[in-house]
C-alpha cells in the first residue's frame, strides 16, 4: 500500500479535496493510504467525525515548526520575487494607507530588481538547502509517503513538506486551488515535480511568473465548480422556506465582501433596502444576503432591513477572518440554490461572479464605494487585480458605477435576465475550462498516475 500526504491547512483546500471527488476517487483505490495533515486539533476532530478513520485514511496533527532566521528571510523574500499587476496594486494601496513613500519606493525598486528568473532560481537553490525541521523528518520516517499532494504551496508549512519530500526523493504534486493565487500571493518558493491547475490561464501564469515547466502542468479544471453538474436544485418552495422567504417571493442574492476588506457592506444593504422601501423596485422583491464563509459582516440594526433575510454558511474554527473554515454539503447545496433560484446576483469582486455565470444568472458588480477610492478599505482596488481583469473584459458582468446605475441595472435585469448571456458563457469557458463535474475525478486520476510511476 502506497501512502500519500495531503495537508488540509485551509478551508479552500478542504473545499477542493475533501468535499469533491478527489478524496472519494483516491479511496476507491485499495492500494492507497491517505494521511491527512491538519493544523489544529479542533479541525482534526471535526473532519474525523465527518470522514472517519479507516485503514486507508488516517489523520495526523501537523506540528508547529521552528522558524530560524533563514526560513524567515526566504518567507519574506518570496513576495519580492513576484512581479505582477496585483502585487503592484497592493503596494500602491499600502502607500495610500501608510503615506510612507520611502517604504513604497524601496519595495517597488526591490521588486523590479529581484523579480527575475535568474534570481528566483538562485533563491530556490538556497531555499531547497535549508534545514529540515525534525518534526517533519519524523513524519516522513513514521509514514514513509510515496507522494505528497500540496493544495497550498504558497504556505511556508507546505514549502517545508515539499523541501523534505524533494530531499528524500518523494514525488510531489502541487495544486493551485484558486484563480487568483498565482498573481496575488508570492512566488512558489520551491517547485513541485508536477502542478495541477484549474485552467489554461493559470497554466500560463505558472510558467510566466513561477518558472514551472509547461510539460509538468496538468490542467484539471476547478473541483469546487463540480457541484454545478453534480447537484440538483432543491424544490423552490422548500428552499425559500429554509431561508425564511414566502414561497411566492422573488429575490436578489447579495453577497457582502466581509468586514476584513470592506466598511461598506451595511451601506450597500441600506441602499438596496431603500430602493424597495421607496418602491423604486417592486415592493414584493426581497434580498437574500449570503455572508462569506471565511468572514463576518458588520450588521448595525437588522430590523432596518425589513426586506432582507440573512444566511451565514460554513463552520468557522476561529473568530477572525482567515483560512480556518469549512463548507459542508448542506452549505454547498445552499450556495447552489441561492444562485439558482435568485433573479440576479449583486456582489463586489468575488468568485461568486463565476458561480453565477455558471448558472447563467445576471451579475452586477459594485463599482462604487462609500469610502474614498484610494482607501485601503475600498472594494474598488480589487478590480485592478490581474485575475479579476481577466473576467471583467468578457462582457458577462455589469459594473454599477453609482447608486443610480445600480438601480437601473437591477431594473434592467429584472425586466430581461437574458442580457449578457454570451459574456457569461465566455466567463465559464475562460475560467472553468471543462464544466463536466469531473475535475475532482481528473485530479485523483492524475495523482494515481504519478503514484504508480513512483
């Protein structure tokens, strides 16, 4: 029996691996044992209760690693080795917040000087030779993995696992679990033997920005979107009752940004409430506000939002925004139903725009804010990000430039939801690659192919 290490350190990793056919298909192979590495006892106990241990599935609490000054140096350096529009955007908005021009200038110049293939190769040469933590060595000695599958290579803990695997001759596969990571986080400190990516865009980014060899990249599709082919909508009446709406209600789906990145969620909800209350929109219209699974939304007085209902999906393992969350099958079904039965979707720049495009729902993105545009708290900064520009140019998303524009777009889509259908189809083709519900199955097959060669 061959052993695979899979760290589940983030909610998005669980979403793409545990909640899809990746885990299911791997477990159908009787010659495979999977070791899930969890970063906290709370998460370990939680997932063990859902996916019980068996001969082919074990859980291990990943130890806290000791970080010396060299490890900290390379962790710091990785951000400066990526030259992408999103990284420049982050620096610029960091300057707007701090007004520290010398720091901005040094950061910008350092990035331009260091973000080159030759420097990255040199950095990886030395990074690869850092000391392997004793706790990681013990994991490899105890379980003797044949392959490591790493769903978040931007994390330093997974870099440490990859370093140990490489030094021990253990095969490695990385997975890019989101469409924005390759241009918005850092370089991949170390390169895996193989890389699975969701689409051709991320394949090109892995080559151009991270020096990955194209022939070592497998385009799998994004497992998180498999639900749109595998799930069926809940009966409309049943779903509406579950969220507190009457069975005859038409509703708009509103997806807030969350308090970590925005101070304006409440104002946007008040604005839409006002549209309905003053009968600028039909009085029977309601709004379902669906909170992000990894954050909370600042609500002042929900009683003032009489035309709203609220849903907070997911399990949160901490009280702060971050990576410690999970969406179970019920939450994913609710996401499907919330979009499927809505009249249209309103959101800031978000992956929800892709979800809505898949289900062919009109999409309005909020192109204005209640804080200054140059504020670090403004949602407008996200529209300049590389990954989001890739879909905004396709014509499937309407950008509301101000309050009147938002009202006009809502009215227009309520009247004719077939507007921009061609653009939505382009978004799906551009980002989802193959919408057949088999991305998870393809990733599992790819892992097993590499495992059999190892």
